[in-house]
């Protein structure tokens, strides 16, 4: 793939893997309202993934559509950030992951609406409305858990601490990002960090939660170096197409 196709692929992989993770809560969330809200967020993410992956396939020009890219790649061919593949853990850990990623994604999609690639800009314009809701939903839960009971506070702190080491990767810029930015298609992700920090710090302050201590960052997802968790996720997500190639409803 060239740089612009890879850029779209990364956007799609982020949304696809987070959507799959959140979908795991369906029928298992702590309350019906939460079950429905997380399922809706998962569907939003998978919808975004469909558009981005179809675009990546079209730019690649090798006849692969979104379904082929989702279900017929091996783990090391996925380009999602390591944050979104992390296990759900308890509810607070899931909220921590969504909170950190949704604020990044909202800022990213807002900037992408100005992309010179009209398809990318159109996808981002639709997706930013969804991610704004995701960020608000997650922020509300961070406040409720952080400023709630002693146990909910402890769990929220633990969830944020677990996920914090994966944050830096969101803002790392490499040759793919540089090429997309030079072409007027992509976004300077490093420039989003200050706004992201401000948003996150404001919510943590309202939740009376400490900002997690700096950790050695975990990187590599963009180049196919993933945690052991992604392989297990893909074994479930890809089972039907792997077992029955070409199966349709």
C-alpha cells in the first residue's frame, strides 16, 4: 500500500478494533442502559471502520474492500494503535480506554474535515458527530466513577493507570503521517496533544482524579507490533470468514 492508502487503513483499523472490543460488552454490561450505550458506540465505530477500510481498499487498487481487509489479514498486518486492542477488564477499565481514545478521535476527525481528500473529509464530518458523543459519554462516566464511591474511584484510577502507557502512540508521527500531511490529506497528530491534554485534565479535575504518572510508552501498533490480545480478538472476529471463505448472509 502507498502512504495515503495506509493512512486510511490505520483510521479504519482503530475504529474496527475498538468497535469489536466494545461489542464484547453486549449482554454483559452492568445495566441495560449501559449495555445499549456501549453497543451503540461499537456500531458507530464499526460503521466508521467500514467507510475508512473501503476507502483504503479503493486507494490500494488491488480489489480488496472493507470486508476483505477486516477479515482476511493476519495480526501483523493490522495497523491499529495498541490502546484500542487492550482487554475490556472491568467497566472502569473499558471507560478509561474509551475516554482517552474518544477525545483523541474527536480532535482528529475535526481536523480531518479539512482534508483535501473529499471522501476522507466526508467520512470525518459524519464520524466527528459520533465521536463527540462518545467523548461526552466516557467523560460523564469518568466523573461518576471518580467522584463516586471509594471502590468506583479506586477502579477508575486503576483503569486509567493501565491505559495511560498506550496514549503516546496516538500522537506519534511517522513517514506515513508525514506523506499524508504533505499531500494536504492528513493531520499533524502531534499538534493535537495540547488540546487533548487540556480536555483530559479538565475531566480528571472534575472527577477529583489524579493524572496518571508518566509511563514508558508502548509503541508499535502502527507497524504491526501488537500485544498478545489482538490475536485472540481476531480469532473470534474473523472466525466465520476463515472457516467459510466467501460466506454471505
